[in-house]
């Protein structure tokens, strides 16, 4: 049997810097209605353009996990896993099971943290709670194994949304104000209300959901071959896992923004706009649907990627051993997350038209669904380790692993803070009596990324044709992820 305790100490920070040329140009171009006679922003203008994230710092408060009861914020990252195996005397078979987490990550931020527009709370979980396994000793030098994995899959998001898009700036532009509004800010015609104030950096909605699937199936295969006592070759495969989760969502429109939408939709012009859009195959929401946007049921689907690992272990001398692994993960299959709501969502109906016109629907926004595009690529990486047998009982170890990012260089994604990084580790194994063992490992990794203004479509992108989530449009962003990982494993023969 074995028990493993894992504790992680991590830090995820974003440096949210100044605007680039594009965003500064937008503010200058559309600041006319908010200036005094000297060309300076009025108090109302400063409030209109106020951006809480400008030249600020965001820091994650701690980890969050998705469990069968919902998302849970934790004071620290840690847990206990374990398993057991049995080999019948004189037989070539071994039977086993184990509990472990192939994927478990999540974070939470304070209510006023400027980085909460990436996500205030979020968690992905894949937990293998039962893994019946069988291994067969083909010969003294070759063993093969297979396991079937019973997994829990869950996902949760709490995301306040804002988008300082060109369309929001244009809505408050001199053209709109002069054409449709009186000097006191009221509409010139009650049939067409376009004079409500929508601040560019205003939070307009909050998306919250928790979905899960109690049972998803996968499998693992592996083999070990030792053609000579001093060399061992290994190969393992982890299958992909398709998760189709169900749960509840809450998708309210913030009151100030809802009032602007309803004032416009309740005018006599809106039914004509709806009819004209319908003639071209577009569905637009009614005022009643917009007023009642709220909660319901939803489904989330994604595919957790397959993974190959090949390794070699060389006993160079009686005391020195060297290991080398090469790994491949098909992250491209995790590039699309499909969100399916139980009804049409007014905000998505409006976004679907913009997506279709701007990109031909490339971003996958529908009236009741979203195909969230992460744009990941397959990754091959390597790691190595050295072991020195200090004494009969004590083995000293050190390792290094190169961790390239699954985010393509030409398509950066600021929503994924961890990119290229290096993982360093040290540890030891100590043999107790009766073939019992203790293994200790300490790992350290750091990853830093710079996203210049307008460089990351998801994050700070500036293309007005892209109706995607750019809460920090045109802003300079730097991310840093740093963590320490501590592992203690106890193995006992019985």
C-alpha cells in the first residue's frame, strides 16, 4: 500500500499596466462629451473613463476546487492520495487500485481584485476515485499493465464581465450624443432612447455556474522492459476522457446596464429592428426576455487530452542511476469548451450577431451556446532525474523538467497565466524495516509572461471585429506564476 501527502504553496500575480497607443487613441477620440471648455475631463468624465485595473496588481488569494457539493475555497493547496496492490504468491499477476487527481486546479480572488475579470473563482477537477488495475509478468524482464479509471469531473466559474470594446466607446461618442440626445442628456425622441450612460469599464453581467459528471471512464496502459539488469525502458498511455457535465447557472444583467437595454428595447424602433434582423436569419431578444434573463440549467462539454510517456532508466554505476523521460500531451483536444444553456440568452443573441458579422462565427457564439476557444496546441517535453545511493537505506535524488506552454506563441492567451517554465526538484528515499519506504520530494517552478497591449485576443485584444472577452483591451499585462510543491509518500508491504 502507499499513501501520498501533497502540499503546494503558489503565487499567481498579474501586473496590469498602462494603455497602449490603440486604447489611448480611443479615449482621446471619444472623450469630447466629457470635457470642459478647456479640454479637460470633467468629474463626470473621469468617472465615465475610470478603470479600476489601470496600473494595478492582481494576486490570487488561494486555491479553489470543484467537488460534488460545489466549488470550495481552500486556505492552501494540498491533499492525500493513495492506493494498494496485491500479488498472489507464485502467480504472475498483480491487482491494484489507486485514488489520484490527473487534473485539479483552481483559484479565487478578492471581490475588489482588479484581476477578477479573468475569473474571480474558477476550478477544473478530474478525480480518479477507483482504478481497478491488473499487471502481468510476461517474463523476468517484461511486465505489462492495464487499468480502467472511474472519474469524477467537475467545473465551476464565477466571472464578472466587462468589455471596453469600440462599440461601447461609440455609444457614448459625440455623434450619438449630438444626433439623438438633448443637451441635458434626455432623448430627443421617446421612440429611440440612446442616451443612457454605459461606462466603457462598467461590469455588465456576472456569469456563475457549477457543473459536474459523477462518472466518466478512461483507461491507462503501460509496460516495463529490462533487457539487461542495468537498463529499464518504460512506456505508458493515458486515454482521453470526454466530460459532459450538467448543472446550474446564474447569468444576470447588472441593473444599470439592463436599464439602458430596456429603455432602448421599449421604444417603438426596436420591433422594427427585430423584424429586419429576422429577415436576415438573426434572432434578437425582446424587452421581456432581456428583463427576465437570469438562471437555469446548462451543460458543459470538453475532452481531457490523451497522454504518452516514454522513459529510460540507466544504472550507470552501483550507486548512480540516471532517468530520462519524453512526454506528449494532445492539448489541442482541450481547445474548445462547449457551453450549452437551456434557453436563449439575450446577451448571447446580441453577441452572436456581432460574432457572425465580424468573424463569420469563428468564436462560436450562439443564441443559447458558446464554444469557448482556448486555442491550445499539442506539447512534447522532457524531464530527467538522477539518483545517488548514499547508503543501503538512503537514496538522494534531483531532477529537472522543461515545461513548454500549450499556448501557441502566435496566439497568446492572457487567461492562462502559466506558460513556458522550468521545474526543479530534489528529494530522497529512505528504506525502513520490512521493505517499507518513505519518499520525500520538493519541487519549484516559475513561469513569467509579458502580453504587450493588443497582443492577446483573450485578455487585451483590440480587434473590433472580434466579439470575444477582452476585459483589459489595449492594456499592458505581465503574469507570474511561482510555486513550491512538497510530497511525502509512505509505502508499506503487508
